[in-house]
C-alpha cells in the first residue's frame, strides 16, 4: 500500500510538470500582448519593450517556462535595479493589475472557497446519500417517486437561477438574513454563518440531487446481489444488511464522484461566488478574465488542476481502502 | 416417520406487470429429522423459490405466499419477520449456488463468519473469531488461522464453498438448505463438496434439503427425492424408488437424459422434448401434458382437461399423474 501511494505521488508530480507546461504554452500562445496590457494609459513603444524585457517575454517560450518553473522553487525577480519586483519562492507569477504576487492573491481568496466547498460537500454528501438510500428502500412507492421528482427538478435548475431566487426572497423580500458580506469565521462567526448558509444550501441542493439519484441506483443494484441474500440468510437485521453490506458495496462510484466534485468546488464555484459576492477563487478567476490578467489565470488554473489531481489520487487510494480486490498485492 | 420439516400446500406467486408468475403451486413434501431430501427439477420448476420461502427470504410485499411451512412444530408463515430472522442462520441455514457472488467481496471471510456468530450469540469479537477459525478447520480449510484473514477473491471456488458451508453450520442449525451447492464448481471439486456435506451431516445430525438438478448428487446424498415441475411436486419417493421405479413420465424423462457409462455407447441421450412451461401461462390440466409422451394412454384427453392429484402408489411414494391411477406408465 505504501509503495503504491509513493508510485502514485511520483506519477502525480510528472503529471503536474506536464500540466504546467501545457497551461504555460497555451497561455503564451494567446494573442493578448501582456507587455501592452501591463503598460498603463500613457504608453509608448519604448515602455512596451521595457515591460516585455522586465516580464521576460522577450525570451523563448521554453526559457520562459524554465524561469516560471525555477520561480516556483527559488523565486524570481521582474526587472533590475530600483524598480525591480521580487516575487519570492514559491512564485506563481506576479499580477501587475493587482500589484501582488499571484500566490498571495490565491491564498487570500482560498479560505472563502474552501469553507464554501467544505460546507456544501458535507451537506450534499450526507443529504444525498441518506435520501438516496431511503428512496431505494421505498422503491416504487410514493416516497420514492416524490424524492425522484424533486431531485430531477433540483438536478435541472441552474445555480444562478436558484441563487438569485433565494437572494430575492430570503434576503430582499423577507429580510431573514442580512446581505451577504464575507468575513473570516475567526473574525465574526455569526456573520460568517449568515453569509455562508445560503450558498451552502444552494450548492447542497444542486449536488444532492445528483447524489440522491446515484445512491439510489447503486443501492437498487447491490440490494439484488447474492451476498445480500447471504447476509439476510445469516439472520442479520435489515438495517445492518442495508448499511454494512449493501451501502458499502455501492460506495465506490459515489466516492469517485464526490472526490472529483469536491476538487471542482475547490477550484471555485464561479457563479455562486459571484452571486453571493464571496471573495473566492471563482470570483478571482472571473475578475482576471475581465481585467484581463494572464498571470492570475495561469495561477488559478494551476491550483485548480493540482486540486483535481490530488483528488484523483485520494479517490484511488480510497478505492483500495473500500475494495480489497483492487489493492495491489 | 415424523416430519421435522413439513411443507404443506405451499403456493408462491409474484404479481408482475406481465401477469402473475405462479412459481410454486400447492407444493407438499416433508423431511424427517437427520434425513436428506433432494428437490430435483429444471430451472423454473420452483425449487429455489420453495427454498427461499422456507428461509423467509422472499419479500412478502412482492410475493404472495400461502400454505404452511412447519419446522419442528412451528408454522414459519405465521411468525412475524423478526421472529423468522432470528431463526435464520441459527435454527435454519442456507448455502447457495455461486460461492464467489454469495460472499461479500469487501469483507474478510473471518469477519463474515464472526458476524454470523455474533448476530445470534452474545460473544466477544475474539471469541467469535476463534469460532470462525474452528468452523473453517471443520470444513477442511488448511491453516485456517491464516485463511481467516483472507478476502473471498483470494480463495479458490471449492474453498469459497467450504467457507459458505462453514458459515451456514457455524451456529449448528437443525436444518440446512443447500441450493445447488455444486453447480458452480469444477467437477473434481464437486465430489469433495458433496463428500464434505455428507460427512458433516453424519457428524451433526442436521436435516438437509438439497436442491439440485444433478442426479449424481441425488444418488450420493439423498434419502428421499422430491421431483418438481412447473411449480408442482410431481413425484415424491425414497431415493431407490426414484431410480428403480420412477412413476411419473417427467421423472422417467429426467433419468433417461442422464448419460450412463455402463450402457452401450451407441445409445443416444434421450432428452425430454419441448421447453419448461411459462409460469405466467401454465398449461391446463397436468402441467406436463404438452411434453408428455404418454398422453395418448390416458383416455378422454384427461391430461389436458383435469389436473391429477398427488396420490400414493406405494409406501412413501407419491405421484401426480393420471397414468398412476391406471397402474403406471411404461
């Protein structure tokens, strides 16, 4: 098991190298001229060329990539002498529109995104799996049909629609909650919860619909397995049969989906963060597109990719924990 | 002979969208304590459903069950779900056809065995584990103290079936139902498993109901044989009578379709023509009449019009056939 994880981590490092290269080359090929974008209002050809040299854009893509890579480990300096900007390791690049290192920007935005993802994840996973099991056990009856109907609606509604409707009624019409304003939970926990509860619930409803359906179909499948009949033939109470034998066997695809969904959420829930004005990675990415700020886009893309790759690794390890047959011997 | 297990006029049907599936219709048979009953028949003859009905494994909200299933004086069909559950795995146990799919792939066999112990007995985990190892040893698994930590996929098919047997017998049930226990196994392993089951039965005195379509297994193990067709018991007799004096044309057909090494090799196998009946649209009269070669011997087309009764033709020998009333088929 240990060797397996080590091998997977090595592959992950290789994958990240390949990914950074791809992202880097892709963004370098974009028609936008970063030197001009960072030049400001009064802009001469001379300043553009100076900027180009300062940003290292006069070098070949491969050299730029090398500088970018080394920047991750030893940092890098933009320009020379008095006006030089030092970006310390690990340097993901420097945003000239926000005049801050990209890493710092990302770290500032990370808490809001992590809290949003974590809260929603716990809610939709527990809710979705529990309702899915309930629905499977009452297959074909009115409870099952109601749950399936509601989940279809939840699954189909776009997040911006639910988000805006919820804001309109809960915040504007009924004034149950104040307008969302993000604060860190350690500064003002009450305000934090007041801000987060709606985006959590909206995300949870959207995702839980999917997990309800997935869990239900998994349960219906495993409940028909021969080993479930064996478990019943042993005289196990039905709740043990369902929880310990059927649910465990149907868990694998749920874990896969959950891992990737969680990673996706960590990359920023772009629409919901924007609607609820949460300062997360999603809204950072949106502003980077509008500005436009390529350094931030590269940074956010990379971080998101890292989350997804790590999530894949975690999912694969969890597979082996759940199913002994896939454990490497 | 007093019956330990008595199935009396058992009917099981499943309402489906295509119609009512009459899996078992008015089945009756019995087994005395410590004896072995073989239930024989093709797929869809109602053998497995009968077994599951006895074990209380049929979901009563999907299956209509009527009749009586009396085990040691108690009618199982009058008990509530929880009472039957308590008997499952303790008083009565079952082993299944495919040991690989019947063992949970994610749990160690030791844990699956201990679970069976602990659901019926208040014992510690280590005590249950000790009993699991003991049970594995009893079914002839080598170094059981190591195998106990294996997962099902690490064992061979024969070993897995031994584990299933160990699990079924771990609480010393007085009734063991084996549903085609050798069908999914290699031929060489089949003999070992039947041997093991006979041996364990001799040692424990368990009453055994073995469901099979392997007439070799029947000859090896059974005391009495119950032949089922189309959800009905068509013949019930001591094992010798079944082989030497089969009365029902279907039983005769089954025996004729078994290859024999002793007879002349030029002889071809003699299969029963036609297919098993649809359980939704059962034939009228005798369910076997569309495939029966002796139909013409019964006057007045009675085979098509009138369902024969299960009648006694000799001591402990029952047959459901109009011909039997006339002195038997030839």
